[in-house]
C-alpha cells in the first residue's frame, strides 16, 4: 500500500503516526462543513448530547460552545482519535461537561433514552449496517430527540467516487438511501438539506414520541 493510500485509509480508523496526522487534519479540513451542519440545529434545547465518531474532537468543542448548559458524551472507534479529542477538549473534561470514550456505534454503551441529540459528522460512510447502527442511535435518544448526520459527499458527485478505491470499506450514500436507512431504524420524521453546488448533505432525523402518537390515535378512534 502506498503512503498516499495508507494515509487516507486512516480516515476510517486512525492508527499509528499516520493516524495522528489524520485526526489533526480532520479538525481543520472539516471545520466549514461542520459549521454548516451545526447551523441546522436550534440555538437552545439539547441538554444531553452524543457525538458519535468524534474523530479529532473539534465538533465536541463546537457543541460545548453552542450549548453552554449541555453535557456531551463522545465516542470513537479509534484509540488515537479518542486521545486527540481528549487533548482538544481538556477544559470540557476538567469541568465535567464531557466524557470521551472508545467504542463501536453498532453497540453503543448507553442506556435507552440517554440523549436529546446525537451527531455524526463525516463518519456514517464507515458505520456497520448502517441501519443497525442507526437503530442503536434511535434507542439511545429520548422521544423527541434528534439525530444529525453531516456528510461532505452526497452520493451525486461522480468525482467523489475516487475515494471508494482509496479508502477501504468506505460507502457514500445519497439522500434517498440515508432516509431509507433511518426510516427502517425507526425514525419517522427525516428532514434533508443538500448543498447541490458543494455536494454537502445534512440530515436531521427525529425520534417521535410513539406513546403520544398512540394516545392521539386512540383519541381519534
């Protein structure tokens, strides 16, 4: 494997020296995209947030700033990413406002209804399933909670397909595919925004309060 391919393969699970370089570059390269994605969230609201596939930790810090009353639990598959995210968010850790764990999105180590918001920036390309992983996110959200997915590739740019041959295990999904996976996972309200020029994709999936819906249907009947 050439050095170029080896470097970009660390996008999936950063390891070793190249992995350390990758997580550092992620924080800078994805900053504008992440800001665009965060703009789709309300200014106030979530108190308990999960940042899944947190990479170098830049978005943990952005979420802590956006929601100063919130606590954040972040998770990544890569030990190197966890170490970098902890370094970037040292103040948040010391203040008890965040914790950063190593783990697998297909088997989240959190209880049912633990979070008001879950976020996933530039990461679902690599998630197992991904429907089963999305079911795990659904499980850990409270009724009314939201799941934000932000991708730099919307599945409609032929030039982006070059990454599929460079990064092992990467899959690029279009808006219809993501909506389908999320619906299969249990989300019934999925909102999509797409920047057609940049081929960016933002998906906000809401876990509806099923008990409330059942009661409402009973009242109608």
